[in-house]
C-alpha cells in the first residue's frame, strides 16, 4: 500500500511538473516520418498519393485547426475556473473528502486533481473537459474515456518503472507522460507520420 501510493505521488508530481514547463527539447525523431511540411499539408510519407494541397488549402486548414484549439482552450479554462470557484477554501483538503468519486488521486490535495485535469490530461489530449465528463457532474462515469484515462495512468506507471531499468539512457530521470504519446491528440496514431486523425469519435 505504502509503496503503491508513493509511486502514485511520484507520477503525479511528474505529470504536473511536466505540464508547467515548456515541452522538453525535441528528442530525435524516429526514422522515416513525415516532415513538418508534409504533415501540415496533410500528406503522409509513404501514403498513397492524395490530391496535392495548394498553399491556400494548407493555410485554411492551419487556420481552422488554430481556431479549434483556441475554442477548446477557452472552454476548458472557463470550466476550470468554475470548478476552482466551487472549491474555494477547500483546495488543500484531501481530494476524496471534497470530491465524490476519486480512485486515482486519493490523499492528494483537491486542487491538484483540478490542475492535473486542466494542465495535464486536457492539453495532452487536445480536448476540453467534456471529452471525459458530463461537465458540472464530474463524479459521473457516463463516458468511457474517463475510465480509459485511469487505465492509461496505470499504464504510465508501468512504462516509467520499465524505463528506469534501461541502462545508459542519457536523461537522469527519463519519463513518459500523457503528452509523450498524445501530443495534443486524443487518438495518437500507431503508424506515425500521417496527418492528425479525425477528432475522437464521441465518447460513450
Ligand atoms: C482524459 C480524461 C479527462 C479529462 C479531459 C478531464 N478529466 Fe476530470 N477526471 C478524469 C478522471 C479519470 C477522474 C477521476 C480521478 C480519480 O479516479 O481519482 C476525473 C475527476 C474529476 C473531478 C472529480 C469529480 C468527483 O467528484 O469525483 C473533477 C472535479 C474533474 N475531473 C474536473 C475536470 C475538469 C474541470 C476538466 C477540464 C478542465 C476535466 N476534469 C478534464 C478524467 C478527465
Ligand atoms: C504509450 C503511449 C500512451 C501514453 C503514455 C498515454 N496514452 Fe492514452 N492512448 C494511447 C493510444 C495508442 C490510444 C488509442 C487511440 C485509438 O483509439 O486509436 C490512447 C487512447 C486514450 C484515450 C481514449 C481517447 C478517445 O477519444 O478514444 C484516452 C482518454 C487517453 N488515451 C488518455 C490518456 C491519459 C490521460 C494519459 C496519461 C495519464 C495517456 N492517455 C497516456 C497511447 C498512450
């Protein structure tokens, strides 16, 4: 029990820590993936020839993507601020004494849960709160993305434990977090190099 919870605290610290910093310097990209230019124009290296996009097309796509990112970010900031106001005065109480359905973050200050939501999970996946929640009723389990997030968290602990066993890694504290895979996408592609996949299908 002790050990388990200290592992949990460690990974929470890493998660949050990584979110408040700039993304780490790019690690060398794995061999053949699309160049940024190709990705922007929506063409994957090695993918069957798609009709070429004009510069105007890619500018439109880029603008639409930026607008979507902005509105998602605005939405989650608004929802975060609402929850922050609700929590006022109880920020440092144990999460499970304030919230109704805490399984991962027992013993953590309540405010940390909110911060992980807003600075960790949501930006890592490029989503707003509604991707995993019925907003305003955050204890509910209607969306399976919420439990997937818990399972991903557990997977992360396993990966990080394995990572630490690999000798001769350059970083002193090599860590994988949600963003390592997700990089702002709800559904990181397995193939790599392709254009971002369509937004996640409505969870449920
Ligand atoms: C990727 C999925 C995901 C996203 C996105 C997400 N959450 Fe959560 N949220 C969770 C999970 C998982 C839990 C349960 C944590 C646990 O079991 O300890 C949770 C729990 C909560 C709780 C505690 C509810 C209770 O009473 O038990 C609140 C409040 C909350 N989230 C707010 C937010 C807000 C606000 C946002 C957007 C800024 C957000 N969440 C975004 C997955 C998510
Ligand atoms: C080792 C890589 C990896 C890490 C680390 C990882 N994920 Fe994932 N995640 C994936 C993959 C791959 C999928 C499946 C996407 C698909 O449906 O094809 C996925 C799917 C998900 C989904 C379902 C998305 C949807 O819309 O269907 C959620 C939610 C999620 N991850 C949350 C998280 C959270 C939160 C973290 C950090 C605690 C995390 N993931 C860490 C690789 C990862």
